[in-house]
C-alpha cells in the first residue's frame, strides 16, 4: 500500500517511507521502556497506555492528508508495539498456573494472526477504498480494546516501584534510534554509505555506555544482571532469527505472488490476493497454539522452540523448490507460519521461566525488541538481496527468481541456527 501513497499525498517515496520508519523507531524505544514501567507501576496501566497510543495515533492518521501529521500519527502508533509483551507479562501474573502456558501461546500466536489478517485487509482497502479507512478500523478496534481492558482486566499485584532511570532511558532511546534508522532506510543510502555505518558505530558506543550505567545504579531501566543469564541470552538470539524468518515471509510472499508472469515466477495477482496468500499461515498459528502449549508442557520450551525452527527451515526449503503454482507458494508460506507460531509460543515461556517475577515485563519487552531487530534485519538484508539481482520488465525492475531463492536460503539457514542455539538452553527449568 505504501507504493500508492506518494501519488495520493503528492510527495516523494522517501518521505512516505517515514510512515513505516517512524513507527519502527518509536516501537524500538518504547517497548523496553514501557515494559520496565509495567514492572514498576503496573502492567495493566502500561498496557492501557500502549492501546491508547494505538487509538490516538490511528485517529490522527484517519483525520488528515498532511504527510507530516500522518508521520506523527504513525509514530504515536509505534508505542502500541509494547502491548504484546505487556499482555503476556500480565497474563503470567494473573492466570492460574495451569492456564498460563495456553494463554501465553494464544497471545503469541496473535503476532502472526495480526499480520496475516492485516495484509489482505490492507490490500482490500487499497483496491476499493481510501487508505484512511484502514486507520478508522484500527481506531475503532483500539478504542474497543481499551474499554474492554479497563472494564474486565484487573491489575497485577506484582510491582517493584522505584524511580524512573531517565538517563538510561535517554541513552537507550538514542542508541536504538542510531541502530534501527540505518536498518530501516539502508535501501536509500546503501550499505556502502558512510552515514549508515556511522550510525551503527554510534549505536554501538551509546549502547555500551548504556550497559555500563545500568550495572552501576540502584534502579536500572534494564536489570542486565538478571537478564544476562545463559537461557535468556540464547532465547533472545533465537528470537532475532525468528523475527527475521517471519518478516521475510511477509516481504517474500505477497510481492512474489503479485509479480507479473513475465518475471519468470509471479502470478500477476492483485494486492488482495497477495495478502490473502498469508491468511492460512496466520490461521494455522492460531489453530496450533493449544498444540504448542501442550508441547511446552510435555517436552519443554527449548524442544518446542527448536521444533518450530526446524519446521520454519522446512517451509523455506519448500519455497526454494516449489514455486510453479500458487498453491505451492501458499503451502510453503503456511509451513513457515506453523513453525513460527510454535516457536513464538515457546519464547515467552522460556523468558518467564528464567526471569524473576519482578522483571517479567521488562524481560518480555526486551525480547520483543530482539524480535523487532530481527524483522528490521530481514527488511534491510532481504531488501538488499532482492535489489542485487533484478529482471527488467518494461520501465520497471523486479527481483529475479534467483534473488528470492537466495533470500529463502538465508532464512532457512537462520532457522537452523535458531534450532541449534536453543538446544543449548538447559533442559531442566527452574521451579
């Protein structure tokens, strides 16, 4: 849908790209901060803040054609990315012990379901209505969710209190912006740009300073001592790879299907069909969430996460070999979705098992940040791979089939690496 907005808004493609970049930057900064504030002052309270940001940001974008205000609205929406880790953390403290696993698995599956439903909805809006309709839908959904949480969901009694580490928050914000900005916009400057590598170097320095400060103050924004245990580190590394695999499925499926047949692989499908191709993937995540919860209970979260990674790798191998028919592409994408759903169900279980109760929201927020980092890497690396080998069709260039297969191979390798990493997590979890 972003491709049609420069003409509609009478602006450049680089300006329109900030509609996505602003959301990613704000999400990266606010997710760990709201997670920590949730541990300190109430997870339900911060969940309401996140849902409120979604509603207000959606309303701003629904009411304007001014590109600057649209970017502001999308930036406000970015804070809503904290809703999933906050929701998982809240459930972990509110639900009976025997229902925590299934509840967390269901919420985790919503990550895939949201994307799988959002793409066909965006395609339908792009073909039949003005883009503002999409934001009116999210405004209504956000408002209804806010009222429902306010009326039904109680607050967690597990709170740490304390003071807000403003210096740490500032350092984290600067470091993450310097890291995420070049990843989000690497296509413009290219990986050979001094600006890109300068920002990455600045991010490394600022985040090192941030880590140094967190180990030397009484109330750190991120308790690195509690979160640097081997299981947590390994789980976060696997999360980066899973985030890579899921986002690559989005960029490597809809555009693949929508490419014209003259490209050597595409089917010339509409935006709606391209989005609908991912719908079975999201529905499979939802349907298999109870299975994933049972696997975690019987075989343990490390085994379940490794199994999910292997299934994801198998799905990407299918995408490399089978691409002659539309149904083959859909089946491959669905297998990727099944594996991702199983893995995403296991990740919060690992985080919660090895994290002190007073740090659960911060730990889940940090893990969500690592998944987002994986998605940003998929966008940057995947975009570079697809742009490096193209086919000229008239006045346009589209990625070649070879480029797509290279991307799928990278995703398969990343998934195998995630399986190997997570099997290093101790099998015996703490009580």
